[in-house]
C-alpha cells in the first residue's frame, strides 16, 4: 500500500474505505460480510475509513467491527456533522456525542462539515459558535483534524476553502468531473494552501465501470495496458500529488483485493502521457452521450438573473450519460439546498451568456430543455418541501 501524509504528518493509505455502500441483508447491513471485507482491507494496508451521521447504520457497523476486533488504534476514522440539519449550538455537540457512541470510540481522527455547497452554510455554523466548539474538541482530543466535504462549483468552493484553517477537505472528483464540482482548479487551490484532499466518487458511484457506453469499453479493451475500467479511474487520480486519499465504497472481497493491488503500485508519476491520451479517448467516448457540449469553463458566468448555467448543464448531461432519475435527485439535493439555487427557470433570455460561450452553445434554448427534463412539476414540489425543511428561516 502506498501512503501519503496528512497535515499532521501521519501516513494515510492512498486507498480509503467508503462505508456508505456496505451490502444490506434485509433492512440492516450484512455484518458478517462487511466484517470480512473491512478486515481484509486493514490487512492490505487500508487505514482510512469514511462514514457519516446520515449513512444509516454505517457508523454503528464500523464501530462494532473495530471494537470487536480491537482495531480502533490501527485505523483513522472520518465521520461528518450533518450541518444542513443543525439549527442550534446544542445540536452540534449532541450530534457529535451520538456519533462517538455509535462508533464506540472517544475520538474521531477526521471530522467533516458534511455536504457544504455555499459559504453561507459555514457562516451559519460560525454564528452558532462552531469555531469555538472545534477548538474545544481539539483541545480535549476528541477531534484530531477538521475539514469539510463539498458539492458545488469551483466559485463556491474557494471561499469555503479560505474561510477557516482547514486540516483537509473532501471533493467529488474523477476524470469525467475534472471541470465540474470543485474540479481540477479547486484541487490545485487546496494543494497551494497545503490542504490535503480526500476524493469521493472516483467511479461516480460505480458508473465509470458498470454504465460505460460501448465506445468507451472498446477503448479500454483495445489499450495495451490491460487496465480495467476501475483501474484507469484510480490511476488517473493517484497520479495527482494534491490527493491524499481516494475513497472506494467496496462491498466485495474481490473489489477490496483489486483496489489494494492498484493502490500498491500506482505511484505518483507512473501515469504516462500515453495514459492521459487514453483517458481523453475514454472521456470523449462517454461524452458522445451528453446532451449539450458544455465543458464547464464558466465563461458564461455570472448570469445576470442568477442561473447557474454550468451546473444545470452538468446535471442535464448526467441524465444522458447515466440515469434521468439520478440527475433529477441530485438537482434537488445539491442545487435545491442552496439559498440561491440557480435553477434555469430564472433565465430572462437576455443572451449575455451566449456572447461569451467558446462552444457557441445556444444556451437559452438548452436551458429551457434542461429545466423541463430535470424539474418536472413533481420534482419542483419536492424541492420546495426540501428547501423549507433544510434552509434557515
């Protein structure tokens, strides 16, 4: 296993274990199966385990496995505060203490503000005394390092990155999302600030393996490297020095073994120019199924009416590459919880965006199509309900 350093100088396994996708047995997780997979991962050198308050049953399962096998001191646990549900300062501590109980531990190595999308969310937490609370928890040793996980765009990522002396951060990043979400620019910005980055969704929830179009599969099959689809994704990430750890939601012993093997010989610099050409070909094959040729460059922004044009097109393309239902859900869950969500129904048809688009996209027309497909009446209603629940009054 290859290791990289965290901000305190600890060795962190290049491969991390994402604990959201353990196999279920009826309504609960399959404990025996998950235990075998976790123990196999630890034996193979994995020492970073990521869970969250809202991964129902995950914290309890991980805590039980580590406690019963007396392995707590051999691993680093990362879990998350559901900041979008927090309304009082008391709720911060109550939630954290509950997490410690679930995990059967008295400290967390990495604690994240979960699913940040906008600097206003951090400002809300600051008003509740989060900075003082973090300082107290660090002083008592119940939190070792503090960070945040992020879903949004680069412009929203950078202010959060500079809002606090973070020890690390976590972003969605893969070769298909290179210029969306925090993106490569956000990754580089974190690196420049000395903030190690943890990667989630390296395979887009398995889609870069299980849902590749025929054209992409052909590129992979014809390449002399002989890499699997998953291996191409991981090796592309491992080559980037700003990345401390890449999470994988492993739920089979075969997957654990394969991922450990890759993370044991994918040293920084081993990805060649020829390999990058191959990734470009795979990406291009996938993009044949996109609905609009947006590259996420953001030259069209800012929109005078407040539409987040690249974000809307990102999810519109997601509907073509993956599933429409997934894209609709993510629009509601990610864009919908922002104070200013940037939905396409705000478009006033001024055409300013089209004057700056390097791809010469008919943005006004495509925004209308994206809005119609991504936000039918039932989803609009559901999003409005979600906003009333999650946004501060």
